[in-house]
């Protein structure tokens, strides 16, 4: 099976009445990559995903898969498959029949569709529960079934709408490791919608940050994190402070902020307002005399070598090489 197909959005726009949910998106999803569409609630992520899947009409523009315009095709003929947030399993069908369902709709004979369903269940480690009904499964197990059901159609691109949001935090971290592994094994493009920056950073080769119906920044996960192009991206992706400089704004990484000693007049005077222990690091928020909050992330050993408490006066400093200028 050939893997790795280009998916391209060209001037893609979605309107619901007067609301513009997606405004003129232009983007090429690289073949065989794990891409996260990241942004706050209401920014247009799901509308974009649903248009790619064919569950929502395109208002303007087109969607090209492997060079072919698929924007007018019904979902089953596009070469995409979607895994929904609530998994949408049929309650009265066994796990195996849920996975085989789309093949049944296509008229595939029963031995073949059961064989294919069993292969997919093996892929997601669910062979032993093939005869159960969905309500006899845990959330994580239901999610695996939903994945198998999406993959049985051999999609060129798998679309995942907030796939981990229904899971508890422990399971979420385990499942994201498995999603990533599955994507590598299959070699197809996964497009995963999330509003969680940690999830996007953990999973994505490429992150597409959306804000207010447009793409604000797109690039490799590390590039988006380390060099956010706008204040919105810097604040949304986290781990940065946004500071005003003459002629514009810049970010300073929270892990680059240090506390100068009492014996110095260097740095910026501030008062500690919050200390949050996070395990490997401690998050310390200070308010400068100008009223700006500055977050510092200190390795826990460094913090406890000279602990600080709310109310303490400090002087903040950072290496100017850690400054990153933002686009106006
Ligand atoms: P996200 O997935 O980022 O939360 P959505 O794509 O769901 O964003 O929504 C984008 C915008 O479109 C929001 O303003 C939302 O209220 C609006 N919207 C989404 N679906 C519909 C719909 N079916 N009818 C009208 N407005 C909608």
C-alpha cells in the first residue's frame, strides 16, 4: 500500500450564516506526518476537520488529496476517515461488527470483512474483546475500537476530533503515545484537533495554530514553541513571557528567567506573588514594579537551594539571547 499523500487546503472558507468559522485557509499537510490543529474553542478547528472529512460543505475554496479535488465527494469516497470525540459506536453491535460496519455498507462479504476487522482489532490490541458490546468496554477500549473502525477503510488521511478529551489524564498520556506509534507504523497523515498545547507538543511533527478562523502560525512543533510569531501564539503555547521593548514586543522563555542575588542592583525589581510546585520544576510568578507578571520556571533543586515565598522582593534577570521578537 502506498502511504504518504499530500493534503492541500486552497482558499478554504466556511460560513454559517453571518459567522465566518474558517477564513481563507491555505495549507499543505506534508505526507505521512502527525499534524495537530491547535487553538482555543471556537477558532474553527472542527469546522476545518469536518470539511476535510466531508461532513460539512465547503463555502468557498477546495480540498485536494493527492492532487485531486475531493471537496464535492461524499465522505466515504474521499480517502479520509474520521474518529469522533464521542467515538459514536453502535451500541447494539459487537466490537467486531462495529469495526466491520463500513465494509458491510460497501457490500464486502462476511468472511472478508471479519478478517479485516480482526486485523484492525489486532493492530489496536483489542482482539480479545471482539465479541463484546461497546457498553462493556472502558473509555480507552472504546477509543481503540473507534480507531480500528476508522482505519478499516484504509484511509489516506486519518482525522481525529479531540480524540483524547474523554479520557482521564493518565490514560490520555498512554493513548497519545499509542496514537503516535500507530501513525508511524501506518505512515499515513494524522490530523488531530486539540485545544491542549501539551497534547499538541507531545504528538505533533507539525502544529497548525488557529485563532479566530485563520491560521496564525504553522510549523514543526519545536519551531512553533521556541519561536512563536505572534503574541497570541506565545501566550497560547505557554512557557513564555511577553514583554514590551522599544519598538515592539518580545518573548522570554520562562525557563530563562533567573533571580539575581540580594547583593545586586541588576535586573528588574519585582515581588513574588505565587509559587507553584510542579515536581521537576517550580513555577514562580513575580509582579514587576511596572505591574507586569513574569513567570519563571526553575529546576526544583535550584529553587529549593534558595526557596522563595509570596511577598519576597526579588530582582529578575535573563540573558538577552533568550529574547525572541514578535511580529507586530
Ligand atoms: P472549534 O472546533 O475550534 O471549537 P468550530 O469549528 O466548532 O471551532 O466553530 C467555529 C465557529 O463556527 C464558532 O463561532 C462556532 O460557534 C461556529 N459554528 C460551528 N458550527 C456551527 C453550526 N453548525 N452552525 C452555526 N455556527 C457554527
